[in-house]
């Protein structure tokens, strides 16, 4: 590969990385959430309740927000997901995808610099 093509590839990669960083910065201003919403069906614990006798009669679904890191923390949301919560999670997911893409492009740029 000629020096001019290598330099052109570097410029294109740097432009793509800069564009991704701008997108991340813009999305970060939208109050993102990094996690996902899970559901649970539960037994209530009352002896006379139908949920005690049949696994098909559990109560729910109840919604929980599972947050990063490692999704260990969960926050009870209730029987309905609050308005805007899914949008905030979607923004967080988009940011994470852009960060993975930026990391791949940066790695590619490092590989070109190594050559």
C-alpha cells in the first residue's frame, strides 16, 4: 500500500472517529440510562392465594430496571414502565454501540500506525 493511500485511510479513520465522538456527545445530553428492563412474576406468600398452588397463576408482570455495571443492581419500576424510560435506555444502548465502533476504528488506526 502506498504512503498516500495509508495517509488517506488514516484521515478517513480519524474523521469517522471524530464523527462518532460528536454523536456520543450529542446523545449524552439526552440523559441516557445504561441497562435494560426485565420482568418478574412472583408468588405473594399468602397461603390461600392461587399463586401458591399453580405456577401459571403468579402475580405480575412487575418491571425492574437492571443497571450497569454487570446488571447486579435492579430497581423496582412497578406494573408499568415509566414514560420515557425506554427512550433513555435506547439512547444508552446507542451510546454503547457507538463506543464499540469507536474502539474498533481506533484499533484499526493503531494497526495502520504500526505498519
